[in-house]
């Protein structure tokens, strides 16, 4: 039997499939006559990817048809807001293809791209990339340990090690592969890894791949970390993030480090969203909290604040030597394109030489926090350039997102499994490049739409 959601839609009942499609969910009633929202949510929106993860039967393709049936309903109802094609650089105003209407929406205020310092499209960066293309062409055509390493890769490694004040750096094709390769490169079956419960998927995947015993401690809670480390004899690694990517808050590092010391655990920090923007010299949250030298492994990406692509791990030379031999996600993958490396090098130089970019970023963050806070928008505990706008309605977040999109704001809805169920939100990124006008106009649109849905007063 194949799931047919259209049949069950009018009944509002449960749907089940032999192939393991959606199970019964209670329908959320949002279309009562007095409800000012009065927008019916298609029943299919009560389901998500998890309903299509396990299925009965022997055919690996058994879930494809039920998934397609579901997706063909939810895509036009809101899921189409993912993977919308940009027609411009990820600047503060972007032109975005509206795949529902076939139009290109021009000049949307962009709160979706990382690019926290506005570096990805700077003329100096583009020029450095052009020069590298002239010399090296497109790709690097090899694994970094074979033929893929160029003089530019070596220079970037040295530049970054000097900037971070570490003995050495290892480059990876992405931040994702940096986490996977570092964690699984170091930890083995029988060891223990304890990560914050909000750790990014790339950390979780590294933990799974390492085959070490995996545990999670309650978000930012040193007392729970203490419990999770207790009673284990053997190698222990604790993993935290600098800025949590969906909440925008930062960890209490000194407290967590103290617990690690007590248990003889090593600590790794993923500064994907905090390197190059936090701290007096831009090293990250560890520098900002005065514990830079007490962290054993520093990891990050080039895809956020530097507006490029790729990941890195920084630390003692011996750690880097070891990981060079055991990080399979680097070893068995093509090296970063030399053109990308040239762009990152220039972006790093600009981030270092223009501290005023960070000042501008934090001014913008404070301004947006005030605009949204004064309007009563629920923005969680963020203390960074990542500001969550809490909607907590997994079904209607897409309707709200679509209205924001049509009224002039490009911002991404985030729902399960990227965040917990009923923790749906918009993830807003603030950039140093936003002008006051961008921030004020954008906040006005967001607040106007949220009011219609009763998300803010
Ligand atoms: C905390 C964290 N680590 C790692 C990554 C992966 O980085 P990349 O997108 O550069 O692969 C992300 C991506 O969003 C992230 O938020």
C-alpha cells in the first residue's frame, strides 16, 4: 500500500503505511472561526522526515514512493522555502528565485547567509581568487596528502596557525569533515566522548563514526557534564561549541574546563560561528572568555565569518601530525580548491587588519536585539550574531516564512530534525555589512508578520 495523504486530508485522521510511512499524529486545530490566523495547515505538514526513516520490507527503495507522496504535498505548502536559488552574492540584499511562482524576488533583506563580516564578496577577496585561478585553475585535483596541496594551502596553514597562536593547523574540505575527521581520527571504540546536547550534526556524526561510547550533557550545564564523566575509566573527550548554531548562546567555558580537569578529560571547541568575530583579536569565544590556552583542540570553519569554504583544526604540532595520518575525511577527500584557499587567505588578512568590522558587527547585533526585544519578539538566550526567532509551531513556521519572503525578507525556517520538535524557529544571521536601514526595515517586516500569527504582541 502506498500512502495517499490527499485521501486522509479531509478526515484529519491518521495515516499509516506498510512501508513505514507516517504514523498517527494529532491534528493541530488552527482554523476555528474566531481564530484571526484562520489558516488551515495541510495535514501532511504534521509529518516530517523522521516518518520516512524506517520502513518494513526488504527493498531499500520501499520508502521512496511514500516519501514522494508526502513531499509532493509539503513542498508547495512550505518546504519549497529550502534550497531557493540566489541570483546574487550573499550580500545584505539578495535576489532569490521563488520556485513556487517562477519569479525572481529582488532586493530581499538577507538574514540567512553566514558571511558575518561581509567578506565573501569583497573586491580584494575576488581579486585574490582571480589571481589564483590564473595560476592554479579550478580544482586541486588530488588528496592533500598526495598531489592536492599547493603552496597556497601551506601558506594558509601557517597564516592561520599564527593568527590563532597555535603550533599548527590542518585544513579540511569543509567544517563538517573537520569535525568528523578530528573526532573519529582521535577517539576509538572503548573511549568516551561527551558533547553538549545541542552539538552540531557534524560533531554527532564524528562521534558515531569513532565508535566510542557517546553521551550528551544538558546544554551548557557543568554539573551534568560532571555526572556524565563520572565513573568512566579510560580516554575521555568533551566537545562544546563556541556559539551554538541554532540558539546563538555561548558556553560557560571556565566551569566546563574545571570539570574536564577533575576527570582528566580533554576538551575540544568547535568555533564555527565564533572564530574571527569573538575575542579581542578575533580568535573566538575561548579568547573572549580568557581560556584560549586551556582548550586542547580548536576547530572551526572558513564558511561562516570568512565567507569561504572549508574547515580547520588548530593545536599542538603533535596533535596535527597524528591527525594528518588518521583523519580519513581529509586523507580520502580532494583538497580544497586553490582558488577557495586564496579567497580565505585574503579574507583572514582583512578580518585581522580591520577590527572595526567586529565593532560594526556587535553594534548591529545590539541594534537588532533591541529592535526585536522592544517589539516583544521571543529571541531566546542569544548573545551573538545568531539570533533565533522562536516560533515553536512546526506546522505554521513555513506559512510565516512564506509571508516574510513575499514581504521582503530572506530568512530560513528551521525545524526538526535541525532543532527539537516544537522548537521551530527562524535563524537570523546578522552581518557587519548590514546598514541601519537594512536592520530597521527587516525588523519591521518580521515583527509585522509575527504579529499576524500571534508570535509577538
Ligand atoms: C557548529 C558547526 N560546526 C560545523 C559546521 C559545518 O561547517 P561547514 O558548513 O563549513 O561544513 C557547522 C555548519 O553550520 C556548524 O554550525
